């Protein structure tokens, strides 16, 4: 199991300082959130890339429905080359209560899902480094041999890893995520709404079994869990993550979303990741 840390808030300089400490303290990944209006995630990750050497860098997460596909394709590929192949792109529909309505962004769930699917197709097409055409409901791309002026493709091959939010047990949502490189699971409640509660290891085990029996590719695939562990109690922290590791998780993302004190966040980074198996 690998361990990441997501910065709940802070400017680009904070991201650089905290990422540098995260690398020193043994974390495998450092992530920032991507707001509708606020500190730019890609500038923050660029600052982090300049002061680190090995730690993976990514968003948690990028809501693709409100982003131009070619813009985020450019940002992610540029950072992947700058960091020498350390980018992870996490994507989902996003939380509409984070400013979508305030800025006139699309809030309809079905439309946002359509936009995400098209954006993922365009991202991977542009990263191929070849002429590319896409004719969809929302986007049209027509890059021919005559107009082909590609920037450098991402450093990672075959592409930058893409983690996709998946709503379990929706088969459509799961198959979307399984077409890429990892998933961040959410649970659909009996009411049909997405649960804000953490996934339980037993639920994760069911999800992992579905992935292992239904995914066509044998390429590496990550199952990513967010949570919070007590850094001052390594044994207890290890027990918490071990249950998820046994259930099939490959990444644990330490997420102190509700912690307003950045000094405490920095202290948790210094304590290091929980000890897996």
C-alpha cells in the first residue's frame, strides 16, 4: 500500500513547503484540491514539483465537467514533464456546493457525466501525440496532419495515471473507472443518494472483487481510500489502514479536510504515514 496526503487549504508556497516535508517524512503522494475559484491547483503542484524529487503529485480532485479538455491536458502534461513523470490526475463530477451555481457552471448530474466522459476521451487522445479527431455531443476536436503541432507528450507511458470517482454499486460508474487506472469509491445509499460516510472494509472487499472479476485489462489498477489516522498512535493507525489493505486498497490518502489549523496539518505530515503491512 502507498500513502498520500491531501492539503486541505493553503497557497502555492504552502503547497511547496508541505510537499517537501511530506517527501522527507516518507509519504508517497501529495495532493491538492481544485476549487472553482481560489488557489490554482496546477500552480501549487508546480511549486511542489520544484522542491521535491520523488513524491507523486496530483489533484484530489479535478471536476472535469467545468474544464476545457485541452486546457487540463496541457496542464497535466506540462507538469508531468517538469516533474519527470510524477503526476496523478484524479477526476470526478465535483461537488456542486463548492461554487458551481455561483459561477454558472453546469449542475445537472447527467450532463456533467457526459462532459466528463468526453473530456477523458479527449485527454487520452491528445496525450497520444498523434493527429486526433473527436466528434461528441459537447466537444468537437479536429487535429489533422496539416494542423498537427503537438507539444511534448507526458513523460509517463502509456499516459498519466487517471483515477476516477466511482459510485458503488453502479455498474456504469464502475466500468467508467475501470477503463482507466484507478478509482476513488463512493457508496450509493438505498435512497439513491451518494453517501458522505467513509466506505467500510466489507463494502470495499465487495467492490474489489467486482473489479478483479470484471476488468478486462491486467495493467496495474489502484483502489484509493481517503481517511484520517491518529499520527500520534502508530499502532492504531496501522490497524486502521491494514483493514482496508486486506480489502484491496492500494493507496491510503490522509485527508484532514475539516482541520482549519495548518500548523496541525503540518504536524501530521511530519508524523509520517501510517504503517501498512
